[in-house]
C-alpha cells in the first residue's frame, strides 16, 4: 500500500456522495473489511490514510517505509504532522521479507 498525499481516497468519495461525514471510523472499517473479504490476497491495506512511501535500495537490503500524513491537523513550521505506519525490509541474500505494520 502506498497512500496518496493529496488525492481523495475511496472512502472520502463514498462519504461525499452519501453524505456520511459523521461516520468516519465506521465506514473506513466497513470498506476495508469488504475489500479484504473480496480480495484475501491483499495484505497491509489501509484506505483511510494519506501519506507517502520511501523505498531505499542498497546493495544488501531493500527498505520500504510508509508514512501517514494527517492533513487535517495544523502544520508545524509549515510541515504536516507525519508518523511511520509500515516498515518493510527485504533481504536479497536470504530472500526474506519482514513487514512491521504495527508502528
């Protein structure tokens, strides 16, 4: 999952069309559970966040970090508040991928 910084995500569009602005958490959880039920092969999916991903390529490792940007909070020194939500590491020697999405 690589979130968008500025584009509305799917749930924003559904809420706008159905006028559900007061039901943010319920509708986000409902949408995500429906997507997982229909697509059990998809992992680490969150349709309710904004943000960006950074991939770092090195000779011996690949790292992928996903950051959530809270675009509804006032910026601090011109920057929107962010927090890391996923860190994935790929080791090409052992062919292993370690994903931490509990950040």
